């Protein structure tokens, strides 16, 4: 971050990034399989746990990434077009770039995202940060890590892992 960045107050963050029910993975680290998370409400009753602020933004983007584009009958523009790329594109370089564009489409479709800096896919993450030992980019569930850096408001940078994406060891 540079000196020109500012920090939102919790009230400003909640207003800008909204809130929604929290989802939890059904299987460890398998975000493509989730269910609504329940917590303890007033007087010990069960209640929905809520994600707000940046947690909600991450939840909404992650939900869009694991939803196939056009599969929501109430919003045909919602979702991620990269599933078709994964299934059909055989050239690894073209597949990675088409996946990058599909992630960009999800990010730019969200009105809270003002400017996308970069989208890093799999091994590019380690290369960008200059780590000698690349993190495990493909996990046991056959998913690929994707990281995006973007701004939610002037001077408010966000770095978010927006995957995992299902893969067939494509990179």
C-alpha cells in the first residue's frame, strides 16, 4: 500500500460492501460445495450468521466463481464463464488467458469493484510474490487458486483469493 491509501471505517465498509448470509464449505477447503452457516442468535436461538464488509464481497465473488454462467434462472448474467473454457480449451496458454478474462468478467460485473489491478492464476501467484517455493496451486479437490488485486473505492485496495477454480491440472 502507498501513503495515499485510506481506510474505511467499519460503518463505511458495511455500507459500501453490504452484507449477506455466511456460507461454509461442506468439505474442508472445497469452497465450491457450501451451505448456509448457522450461529447462535439472541437468547441462544439458532440464527443465520452474516458476512459483512470485505468478507461479504469475498463471499459474493466466490459464489459467482463457482456458479456456471447462465445457470441461475433468475439472473442469467450471474456466474463464471470459465467452466466452459476449462471443459473445451486444450491449449494451456490460451486456457489460462481465457480463464483470466472470465475472472475479470466476474469482478467487473460487481458494482463494488472499481478497478482491477491484476488477476494471477496458479503458479503466477508465487512468481509475482517472488517466493522460491511455489504454494500448492492445485489442491486435493482438483481446484486451482486464483488471486485478484482490485480497488473497491479510490484508495481502498483489496487482495482476494477468488478461486478456487475446478481444473484438470491445466497449468
